[in-house]
C-alpha cells in the first residue's frame, strides 16, 4: 500500500500487473497518471459515478489506455498474504456486489485521497493560514506562540514528503535548542539575554 507515487514508484515497476488507485479527485488522477509511467494497467476506484478532479486532470487520466475506472465502487477490504497485498475487495456502492482483485494480478494499492493538515487542535492557539496550515516565521520553524515550533506536513503546502518533514524536524530541534539556551541565559543574566520566540 502507498500514499505517494513519487516516494514509492520503485515498488511498482512491474508493467504487467495492476495497481489500484482509490479516489476521484485531483490527487488521485495525478497519482494514477504518474503510475502509468512505471506500471500498468492502473485501476481507479471511485465511489461516485463521475470524477471530482478538474477537467484537465480528468482529461489526462481518461485519455490514457493504461487507466481503467471502477466507478460506483469502494475499497471494502484489503487482505494480506505473506506481508504483501494479497487481495483488494471492491464493493459496488449501489448493489453491494463485490469484485475481488487478487495477487499476482494486482500488486499495489494506492490511497491518494487528498491532504488536510491535522491542525484543528491548534485552532485559536496558533496562527493558521486559510487552508489550516500552521504559520511559521520562515526561514525558522517558530510559530506565533513562543517556544512552539512547527515542521513537516502541518506547514508544508508543497512537498508533503517524509524527507521534507525530517529535514524541517532537524531545523525545529535546532530552533528549540537555541530557544532553551537563550531562556537559560536570561535566567542567569536577565538584563543582557534576549529570548527568541
């Protein structure tokens, strides 16, 4: 299973086996289209009868012979076999009928159903932008609340990759260390120490 085409494409290079992509929005169409460069066919599973992606993204996906669509379907069950995807069970949302996609015919399941930063806990406590991402005082990781630092997917609109989160996590650790050192200096000599936010 995967959530990111760019991260995991090396696992899906078998051009004779199906990859299942769940979703009907722009993210799903982007992932399905990207997957056709490395594996095909790609089956897009979408619970509605029409796609929600932009017209351009729909046209891209619909024009590719390597992509087929299972409209009015949802991923009902995922079964494992020896640590690998053994079977994906699709259910028709209208009739309840099931369709079984089994290994080795299907080797991967991708769930790229969009991204919302999980920052609702901080609403009213930290400054968030219109999309719910935390605002950081770039190039640092400082937030609007002194001593609180933000990193990874809660601030990253663009990449949303583990490596980006790890890199900014290291930066947050350095910012936190500087903050703590400045606070310790302020306790020792309040007149001369400046405590960063």
